[in-house]
C-alpha cells in the first residue's frame, strides 16, 4: 500500500517538473523573440546613417587671375554666382561631380574695382559671342579630371590638376584665350586700358593667359 502511494506521489512530482521545464523553455523562447524585435530598429538606424558626400550649399567658388604689362603683373577677380547642376550621389568627389555642369553669369564678375568691372563686362566680354553665361562640365577618367569649357561659342575639353583635402575639392589651371578665339576681346580691353597696361618699358600689353581656380566644399 505504501509503495503505491509513493509511486503515485513520484508520478505527480515528475509531472510538475515537466510542466515547470516546459514553462521555462516557453518563457525563454519568448524573450529571445522580443530581443530580436528590439534589435531591428537599431539595424535600420545604422543603414540610414551610411551616406555619401554632400556638397555644402553656396560653397562653390571660382577665382581668376589675368595679367598686364610685359612684366606680367597679376590682376585678380572672381565670379560671385556659380550654379552647379547634375551632381550625383557618391562617396568620392569624383563620383559626385562626374558629369556635373556649371553656369556662371558674366554679370557676377567682381574685381573690387568698379571701373575695371565695368570695362571687363562692357568691353572685353562684349567682344565675345554669347557670353552672358560661361558654361562647363566635369568628367573623370583614369584618375584624371577633365574640364569642358564653353567660351565665345567655342567648346574645349582640357585636363586640369585637382586636389581633395579636408573635404574640399579644388582645381587649378591656366587657359589661353587664343584657344577660344578671344584675340579681338584682348585687343579691345588693351585699347581701353592702354595706359593702365603699360609697364616701365612703356609697352602696353594684355596677356592671353588666364589662371583659373575653382573649389567646392563637401560635408
């Protein structure tokens, strides 16, 4: 009789242990599912945080340096308005600027000298064709930067050295206005500034070479 009671109690105990084990397993599984659900938003945030380079608005700059007298005295200026279009999404400046185009209103020319600004706009650029806007585009091939520039209805592509430091992309080069048929414009501005372009030797000269520098800042 005692043996039967003992077996009955043992069976009841085994059932309780089995129920308890099942409950713990169920609870553990539920916690695991909840943990996975909580991790999902974190993974989404990480994906959204991965992005490419972004151009800082209104950071595009274009400066130029022309030369006068036989001593090649520098005369500097800039353009205050530059519109950069057709940029791409990318993680390098080359991928962002590949195929990008720009347009520069001649009216935004600035040299910090009103008389000079007026002469350049109404005499030099007036002697060129369709120069209300200066246009161009960027392309990259085999680690080199190519600038396509349209001036005086002439379009030419040239390789230009470039740098990318502290998230600033910059080009620096020299163009020869003779390559764009600009001889008449050079003669016109030299005539208007004949005395101003004289050096110690008494010779008045306006050079056809113009140095250009352009940059854009990324973040």
